[in-house]
């Protein structure tokens, strides 16, 4: 394979300097084109006792899938990382579908000073949690 085919070349002008060619490897190309990100965030709901077991099952299932990716010899490193990121996105979607769902409306913060604290606390959804009978037996 010729060196020119191995790397993609793009023109970059750094702060007014004469333009020069920057050679991107596969990982850099995927990040710069938006196919991959530097890191992934996973939101795991954990406000109900049922969430603990469900989250453990999801984490176990997806950890096995990611482990299978690391053992694969048929993929390049950049393909492994991209596939692992896609699996993490899928896992985040699974966590979003765990029941019971979050009772709060998205982007509806309601900050109040409670219990004599000197910092504001987001109390959005507190009333909905107080109405749930299965959470009252926790005392």
C-alpha cells in the first residue's frame, strides 16, 4: 500500500501560516469527520430500587459485547473504538427506556433552598416521588 493511500491529507491553515498538509490517521479522520467522539457519557437512572437490578443486567450484557470487540482480530483499532462507541450509544438508549421513567419534564428545573441549606437544590419531581407508594416503605 502506498503511503499516500494510507493517510488522508487535508489542507490546514494554522493562524495565518502558509497552508500545509496534515496527514490524518484513521482515528483522527473519524473524530474530525464526526463518526467518533473523544469520550461517551452514559446516563443511568438510579432513583428507584428496581433500577439497581435492571442497570446491573444491562451493564453486564454490554460489557460482554465490548469484551468481544477487544478479542476480535478482524478489525483495526479505529474500527474497534468506533464500534465500541456505537455499543455505548445503544446502551445509553437502553438505560433511557428503564421503567419507572423519570417523572420530571426535560429542562424544567425548579431550584429552591430547602432544609436550611445555603445552596439551591433542584426540587423538580419531588412531589411526584412523594406520591409513589412503593417508595414510602423504605423507612
